[in-house]
C-alpha cells in the first residue's frame, strides 16, 4: 500500500487489508510505504488513527517509511492510492515483471476508472470517506486473491 506521506491513506489501507486477512486466516504479508520520506519514522496521522479506531482497527504499531525499489521484488502487488504515487513507483521499476505488479487500488472496485483515493491531509472531513473507499477496494482484493 503506497501513498505520498505514508501517514494518512496507506496506513489505513494497510490496517484495513490486514484486518480482512486476519479474519480470513490468510497468509499474506501486508505493509505500507510512502513515495516521500517527509514523515519517515512517524506514527500515522492522528485523524487516520481515530477513524481506524472507530472501525475497530488499531494502526498505532505502524511507522512511516519510504517506498524502495526492493519492495518491487519483495511484494507480489504494489497498490498506489493515486496517479502521482503510481508514476513515482513505476519510475523505480526496472523490469516488466515489476511494472505489472503496480496497480491503482480503486481499480479493484471500479476496473478501468483510474479513480484516486483523495489525499485527506488538508481536509479533515475526508478521512471517513477515504476509509469507506479503501474498505470497498480491500474487500474486492480479498475476493480476487484469497
Ligand atoms: P498521505 O497524505 O500521502 O495520504 O500520507 C499526506 C501526508 C503528508 C503530506 C502529504 C500527503 N505532506 O505533504 O506532508
């Protein structure tokens, strides 16, 4: 799960998918990272922590880290929140195999729409909506790969 700061959207995506993976007892390794290191080592944004908690998910064990090109080998799927993240990730890819792993997460809900998960960092009202979008996409991801 990859966004810009790895403090708002992708920590929520990580927490939501991990909760679904645990509920289904799947053996998946889920992590998140940011295309910037602005918040390296930081806890998720308090507003992401609060919205996750309201839905019964604890994300306070997470710390922001930079997305690195080794992640493209380590993971089978790299899920970007928006087209900027998507392009930044693709720039680090060095093979067709790596490039094919990179997807826009909302295309799991609405294939081909290339919908972005809006960055809620500057809009405190946006966190619940972001949670709902990511929850719908993660449900489809579970359905598709479980
Ligand atoms: P995120 O949100 O990419 O969803 O974690 C942001 C968090 C921080 C900044 C930008 C986006 N920032 O510029 O510091």
